[in-house]
C-alpha cells in the first residue's frame, strides 16, 4: 500500500507564493518518478510538473513554466512544489502522484488525497 500525503495548500493573494510538500514511506519514494497534478472546479485533472527518481530531469506544463519549481529530497522521502507569482487560474486541488518507474514516461499509478490551493484576485 502506497500512501501519499500532500500539505502546504491554502489561500494566497495573486502574486504570492506557496510551497506544497508530498511525503510517503521510504521504500515507495526514492526509486520512482514523482509528479504534481491539479484539478480546478468543473475541469479535468491536468499535469503540472514531474521529476525523475534522481531529480536530474524535470518537466512542466506550459502554464506554470518559469513560476513553479518541482524538487525532491530522497533522504527525507519528500517532494516539493514551489509556486511563485500565483494567479487566480492556479486555483485548484493539487495532487501528488507517483509513477511506476524511474522516469515519468507513463501515467502515475498512485495518488494523494489532494490539497486545496486558492488564489484570490
């Protein structure tokens, strides 16, 4: 059983910053690519960012490039999403996800419960 737990969501004004964190147990983290997805009200869940098992490669949705940064600390079994210059359209439930192998070239197989991010204008 893989449990992913997100934290760090909240309410922030446009232009502000938030840092999301995702944690899980050691045996289910360091050997796998990880990612962040989000789902806004009335919309389908969409990809935000992904990172390989070692952290040497990352990928971002065009809508967040230059504003969001994904990172991981395998020693702490944690992944992060630093979100800067937030916009009202970034408002969504953000989900942590784990892929099935070292790289993010397939669909995630495990999901967290989500954390709400609300950006006010």
